[in-house]
């Protein structure tokens, strides 16, 4: 005669294992999507860095030529 608690525990363990497998699959998909998003954002990041450098250079040039005017 089998232990009824063992049957319940085995059923619960099987459910936990199934849910963990599903969770792992979802995390793999999430990681893949995040990699795609990061890859797509690389151009935006590059443009942002270029713009920041441009602003810094313009400010330096305006200050060095005394052409920088005070804001209104």
C-alpha cells in the first residue's frame, strides 16, 4: 500500500518542475527580446553621444572666441 502523502508530494513536485521549465523558457525569450532591444538602441546611444560631444565642442568654441551670449 502506497503512502498517500507521497502521491501528493510527487504530484506537487511534478507541477513545480513543469512550472520551473516554463519559467526558464520565458526567461530565455525575455533575454532574447532584451538583446534585440539593446541592439536596436545602439544607434540611439551613438547619436546621443555624438550630440553631447557636438554640444561640448560648440560651447568650448563659443567660450574661446567670446561669442557666447547670455540667455534671454
